[in-house]
């Protein structure tokens, strides 16, 4: 495993494993340098395949690569076909790898305290507002109070400037969401994706939340950022179960 990749620091049970890649450790060049895992962003397909092969060496199985659309679809990684349209996946079987790709959106990993179910969520502002967290928790079939969450790298609150319609999408559903927005340019607001996710997680009973605070847009050496660069690669976040004896 590349030394720059991140192993989430959260009190997950022994059966749960997780991994966050960075842009380091791959073969891609140009704006995709170097570990681009996205096959839909214009990179050389051979380089993407080589990058995914490198990643596969540290995972128990090939991840379920989703076609992410900023929605609330959830699939079962134990049976889903690669390329399924969804923005989250869950798994209850050991060896099935849930994963999401990001380049500013917030990746969220979930597990239950018993180590019997995991989930990976792609949460941009549209998915958060539409309820992708809630959909994933429902699909896990576990009460929120029995779950833990880890927040991966995403665009930070000082870099994510949005229009008033984004703020209204959240505050109309929950006035407390106002705390996640601060004034930007006239008619604009800076949005705190981490806080918005924490609020949504709390609403489904998940108060054990770890990670967060890593800004993709502020760290070009470590993370891809669509807002910063436009054309860029994708890092990814993974979670899976292993047999209790491993």
C-alpha cells in the first residue's frame, strides 16, 4: 500500500476494514497524475486500468465501481453489477468491497458496531440534500444509533462557494443548516459539507462521526479537486468486511 494513502482512524470493529486513496501512487500523467481511478474523466484507459490493478493488490476483491449521478440510489455490493447507477453501496458479506470516487464531493463510510454491515456514500450537496445518507442507512437495515461514520476528504468550507439556491435547499428542510453556511460574494455562500453531513447523520441517529477536515481544493499534491482544476482524476474511498478470524 502506498505510504500516502489513508487508513481511516475510527473505532470500527475488527471485521471492518477501510481505505482512502490519494492522488499519489499511480501511473497517470498530466492533470490525472498519478493515481486516477476514474475511467470517465478523459484519462488514458490503460493508465486507469493499471491504477486499478495496483489498488486491487491491497483489496480483497475488485470494488463495485458505480456510475455516480449525485442521486440517492443505493445498491448491494454483494450482488450488484459493475457500472450500476447509484451513489452508495452496502455490503453484508465478507470480501465485498464498497467504494465511491470523489474529487470534491464528500465520501462517507459507515459500519455497524457489530461489524455485520458496511456502506460507502458519495455525498455532494445534491445527494446530501436529497437524502443519500438516509437512503444508505435504510438499506443497511441497522438503526443509526448502532452505526459509526467516517468522513473522507472533500472541498472545505473556505473553498466551496455556492449559490443561494443551495443554501435554501438545506435550510428549507432544516433551519439548523444555516450554521453550515457563511457569506461569500454577493448572492453567494460558502458551504460546509462536513457539517451538513454531520447534521444529516445526527438526524438518523448517528452521532459517532470521525474523520473530516481534509480539504481537497487546498491540497493539490495530495488530492484531486474538480472545483480547483476542472479536468482532473478521482480518488476513492473503500470499506469492506473480513472474516472474524482475519
